[in-house]
C-alpha cells in the first residue's frame, strides 16, 4: 500500500513538474509577445491621443487625454503598469469603443471563431480527399486539376473572391444572405450566451434565426475554406506520396488488400499525424481573424478589431487582442501535440 | 474517424442545402448601411466625430436649431423665445413648457444648467464650443442660471455677436441631457460620462436601444417627441466598411439607405430604377497646407504659383464628380459670409512666370504627406502631374490617416493634403483655424491650421478676432467676405473643393435629407411606403 501511494505521489510530482515547465514556457512566450507588440505599437509614428480627442481638440483637452492615457511616463513604466494590470485580470479599456477590452473580445472573438471553424471544416472535408486523389493519381489529370484548384485557392485575392461570391450567390442567385452576421429581421431573436450565433440560436430553439445566420455565414466561410482547402490538399498530397512509397504499403498490396483499403485505411492513417499539425496551424491562422474577409462581409470579428486598433494606436486593444491570438496559437498547438501523442504509439 | 467523416459529410451537405433567405426590411424600420467605426462616444459632451454627432442629433434636443429650408437661419427649439441684453452680455431664454425626457422626467431649466455644467467641466473635445464664451468649471454655475423651471439666464464674457453664441448652441455639445437619470449613473464624479458613452438620456426623436461598437446601433422612436412622433418606429444603422458591400445590400433591398458609396458605385446605381440619389452640401473643405518652414513654400510667389498649378476642373470631373465640387474659400457654402469666388484656374504659364519671379525658374522638389485612401491618393497623383508641368517635382509620402495627421500636427511636413470640417455652424469656426495664429512658437497655446503651417499673421489675427464681436449680422457677413478674399490671395492654403455628401436609397423611402453638418442629419422624417 505504502509503496503504491509513494508511486502515485511520485507520478503526480512528475506531472506537476511537467505542467509547471509548460506553464512557465507559456508565461515567458506571452510576456515576450506582449513586450514586442508593445514596442512595435509604440514606435509606429501614430499619436494615440488623436483616437481619443480627434483632430480638432484644443491643447488643454489634448494634454488631459495624454495624461489620462499615462503617456507622459517613460516607456518602461507604461509597460510595467500594463503588465501589473494584466496579472490582476484587467486588460484595460479600449479608447475606440469605450468598453473594457475583455468585453470587446468577448463580442468579436466568437464571430471569428464561428467563421474560422466552418472555414476549416470546409477546407478539411474537401481538402483531404482532394489531396489523396492527387497523390494516388500523381502526374495524371486528377493531380493537375487538384493543383489548379490549390493554386487558385492560394493566389486569388480574398477581397475579389468575396465580392464576386456576393455578386453571384447573394445579389444574382439569392442563395445566401448578404454582408453582416444575421438579417435585420432576426437580429433580436437570439440572446448572446456563448456569442457564437449558431450555437446560441440552436440552444434557444430559434431555428429560423439559425438558418438565417447560417445563410450569412456560409459564403465567408467558403471563401476562407477555399484558402484552407488549398493548403490542406497540397500538404495531404505530399504526405500521402511519402506514405505510398513505404514498404508497408507494398506489403499490404502483396497480401492482396483492396487498393481502397490500402489508401484510406493504411496510408492515410499514417499521414494523419503530420496532417493534424498542418490543419491546426491553418485553423489557428484563421482564428486570428481575416481582415479582408471581415471587411467585405461586414463581419464584426477579431481581425478588423485589432487592425482598427493598431491604425489608431489603441494600445490596450492591440495588446489584449495579441494576448488572445497568442493563447489561441499555444492552445491549438498543445491540442495538436496531445493528438499526435494519442495517434502515434511511438510518441506515447 | 468514421464518425468525424460522417459529420464532415453532413456539414458539407448542409452547406449545399442553404435555403434562399430574402427578408426585405420591416416596413416601420429604416435600415442603413454606414461606416460607423469612427464613433468613440455617444455622450453629447464628448462626441465630436461624424457618426457619434449624428446619433446625438437624433437622440437629444437643443435650445436652438437651424432651419435647413431657410438658408440655415436660427430657430428656437427647446427655447421658445429669447432676449439679449443691450450690452450683448446676457441672454434670457424661455423654455418650451411640457417637454419630457424619454424617462418621463420633465425637462426644466435645471437640466439645461446641468448639461452646460457637465460639458464645460468634462472639457472633452467639443467642450471649447461652450467654454469659449468664458465658462469654466468654477464659474459655470454663476454664468448659467435657472431662475425658475422655464427661465434660463446666461452671461457671456465678451459682447460677442449674438449670431455667434446662438449658432454655437445648435451644436451637439449643447444638447440637453436628463439630469436626474445621468446623476443616477454617475461614477466617481464623472458626470455620467462612462455611462452616456454607450447609453442615452435625451428628450429627442429617438432613444438608443442598443449600441455595439463597430457593429451597429439601433434607435427606437420617441412617440411623445414634442415635434410629433417620428415617421418610423425604429432606425437600425449597421457598420458596413466596404462600399461595394453597401451597394449590394442596397440593390438587394436588405438596407434602405447606403451612406458611403464611392463615385463609381454611385454611377452604377444611378441607372437602377429602384434606387434614388440624395445629395447635400457638407461643410468639409479639401485643401493643401503649405508649411511656411519650408523656405521655397514661404515665398509669396511660390504660394500663388501653386494655386495656379492645380487643374481644379479636371480633378472635379475625373476623380471626385458628384462627391466634391470646386470651392476656393475657407467658408463652405451655407455659412454666413460664404463667397463663391474662384480666382484660380489651371494656368501653368502663369505659374512658371511666378516661379521665375521667385528665383525658381526650373521649379523645385517638395514632399506631400498623403493619406492612403481614396479620393485623396488620386487627387494627390493628379496634382503631382499638374505640378510637373511647371517643373515642380512633388514626391508623395503615403501613410495612414492618423500617421499623416500626427506629422502635420508636429509641423514636420512640407505639404499636407487633407480635409477640414467646421466644428459648429458659425463662420468663426473656420475663420479661427484658417486665419488666426496668436503665437507662431512651438509651445503655442492655440494650434490652429495657420499655426500648423507656421503662417505668422498678427494683422489678420486681429481682424478675424474682431469679426466675432461684430453685433450687426450684415456687417459681420461683409467682414468675412473681405477676409476670405484677402486670404485667397496670400494664404499658404490651396483650397480646392467642398464636399457633397451623397447617399443612395431605395425607391419608396422618403423624407431623408442630408444637412450641412452631422448635427443636422435627421432620421425622424424618413418614411417608407
């Protein structure tokens, strides 16, 4: 009994140590991220006071606002004060929206989350089969077509594609909703709980609002999805080509397994581990928010929020947004690591 | 894995099954697409940007207003009548009886006192519009007094022209707030500023129902408004940053009014039978500021030459048609004393002659800070090629709006291309900034546009300051006319255009008119049939 308890205690100490190490890595990364963002945002030649008082303000008003923002203090002090507040959970107030940065992020991040998640789902569900198809038919016409689609998705500017999509599917055909997250007629039907409109609507049983929201969401996610599809399909193709040249594939074929089973069951399963890392990174990238997509589709998401803040040197909003993006990147990376460990027996 | 695959297939299928959703906007609701990300506050004592002021104009009432149909003449609004003492120092206002705030509280002279007190004490960006009459946070309660529930007595510090003071009372900062409601939401002596940034406490045509920054605001009609219930029940203004998206929403009927269409989109929707264009002269002036710290630009002949070197007509026709029109003096059309003189035409030969006189027969090289936004960039490029015709080599330095502005305010530019919008509906607002520079030193207290361009003008400063004390409206008008003609000749400002605000609405929308400032864009008369 005693030995067992000791063993457990030892294990928890070890886990504690690992968690502690991970945690300090995260903390140092976050600190570095904030420091660099702070310095960059402070060296750009934009006067943050202008965002508060506008161009026409009198000198005394200007001076008061400058003092309120603490800009008279040396840079290192400004940074130290900010970091101190972050530790007590206070990200400050955005000067542009006059709201707490945490409130702002609670509002804009779910909008981006919704878009990025559906975009990634579209990209993955179409990109993986396309990549596999290309790998299996390497050099033949399906491969060429997949290459063209990939090139298209990668190089067509999002603002052009978005506008053309709106013109065709919204203005001409009327299949989808227009710019904005939900039609005006439905906007008050859903009370924000999670902030993710579709989830909130489903929870509250507002199915018509759900479908209206979905019709607004599908086009921008498809635009993002195409980008993700291009990336995922190219990566799938190259992982699959590597796998298909492995000896176990030859062995499986020699044993008389069907080609479909060899490809989908054996080769793809092995390609999944690196693929998940790729997908996770592309998902994290979409979670930063896509400024152009959000602008075209009047989507009140994180990308536009941070860009707007940066252009006005709205420091608290920029730093708060950066923290969120940093956390998302670290979180998504962590999840993909865990997945890799679970999926790959060697890494367990 | 298999379950995940099924889920993916289901979601892809759902994507294909999207049903067409084409809800037209509700009949009693006006939906607008507009760029509203400039709003930093809905508090009338703080709002000073276009969109924020426009919200205030529809939510709050003021003592005075202007009659848009009668050349912006002053009319009483909450002030039923007023008298001015013979020495022009004391104003006595009689308030309209029976007006109620949205909360149901009666509007009294005490609310006016509180509103002025908080605007002066908070001293935010528009605070000076009231403070310039001598009110400070220490004396405002002596200078602005309620003698009974409907009588207000205001004492100003100098015998200013009554038109000047009354014009300033039409501006957003002079809005009357519900003192009981605001006091209930005060925090740490902030006069309810934090709360009013996002909420409303007015008596006007609408109350703010919901405001989500950078996303939308929804206003709800005040059926009990003293001017009569608005023609619609609700106004929803959505932030749509991209003009092309605004156009699609309008054409599809998902919005009733699109506010920020560009020149190309306006040309495109003009042919659409379901869409009408509404125009209004705005007070915004588009100009070049020539920094007098640059020795070449400081030569009077060079300043004049550059005014002859802009192809005003061609820029108007090819770049800004329908959104700007030619205007070469600092008071926009619609203001007391505005003139229509256009002394400068594109004349490279004349410009070359003047440059030779200045000792620069082969021209010179100079930079211009240019906001990377249309039409500013296109205009700057046109000017660049105009100037090349006389040998003036113009280098454009692109930048974001706040970036070029930061440089301009520090006086480190050569030339700045930008817009100036009047702060209130009185000629002094533009005269002050374009023609007053009390101290040209770096640490000057007042940093007007004349200061920003280091233009040292002690004589003109005196003349401009005197115009504000001229009590006869006719004489005052004549003074501004003379001032502008002199200014056109000597100033380091190449004034080129006045903005026309254009919006497009669906056929069937009536009553939407664009006023001369954001203070006068009213939603209440808008109806749909």
